[in-house]
């Protein structure tokens, strides 16, 4: 992946927002293909490109990937709390470029959780339907393909975003500069890496739009 324009990205994926008059708290009903059955459905999300930024003390370091593909499960069914309405088991990142023009490799770490934090949807998706949320438990190991010893780090944490029900897009939009949960860079042993451009504890940004397709049809989340 042209790993995040180090002005950042790791992965991926999920705030869902609506322009309706009132906000709805849980429980939420997750319908897939019009069904509210308590069933898991496989899904694939494809994004091109993905941008990533490491926010250093004095410099933003950009990185990008030309494509990312995420795979996992959507948990259909009524009365959900909003936690883990979907999970991402794996992701691949291709044609990534990082600091100093280095070719980068990104490896998915752990299982990521997609969570709903708010929705105003009460029926079928409207023209402006979106559901607010985040992707928690994000983890990715990133390194220079030809110089892992000289440039390597881990990105972990939470990425804000939303799910566009009309276009079935998972929009990841983590700016890395908020006061709440965010993405953070870790460097083995502390200190810095990539010629000193990236340091342990730097916050990271991650943005990209994943086109989602499930084994059961379109996703509709109501509250």
C-alpha cells in the first residue's frame, strides 16, 4: 500500500452519520439485505487510495497506499449495543510509499472492531444517510520493504469515521489531532525511526473510503 500519506493511515474504517433532526441511542437494529435475522455476513471493503500521516513534533510525515482491501463479518440482528456491529479480520495494502519515497509494507495486526456511536436513521436509507462510529483495536505493523531495520513502526488505537448507507461506503476520517481516542505510533525500544522522521508516541491520521459489499446485501442500521 502506498502506506498512508504519513500525514497517516492505517487502517481503516468507520463513522456513520445522518442529517436527521434527532440522534438515537442504542439499541440499534442492523439489517442486511432487508433482513434483521441474527446472522453473520461476510463482507469486503475496497479503498483506493489510502492516506496516512505521522504527526511529529516539528514535521508531518506523509505516506499513502494505492489500494487496501479489508475483509470480515457484519453482525446482523436487532437490539444491538453498537459495539462490534462488524469486525475486520484481515486487510491487505498494496503499492505503498512512505517517508523519503521508500517502498513500504503494511501488515494487519489483530481483529479490528467497527462500532456504532450514534444514528438518527429510523427507516430505509435516505439521500444523506450516514451512521457515526469508529474502528477500534486497529493494529498495523509498517516497515520499509528494503530496510526494515532502518524504518519500522506499529500503528494502533481508534479511527473515527462513518458509514454511508446510500453508497455502502465505510469512510475512515481520523485526523489524529483530537483529544479523545486516536491512533498512535509505537517504535520498538522507543526513540525514533525512518531517519528520525517518526518518533515513538507520535499521533497518526488515517483516511480512506472503503466500498463495502456483503454476502447478504446492503447494510441498513436503524436506532
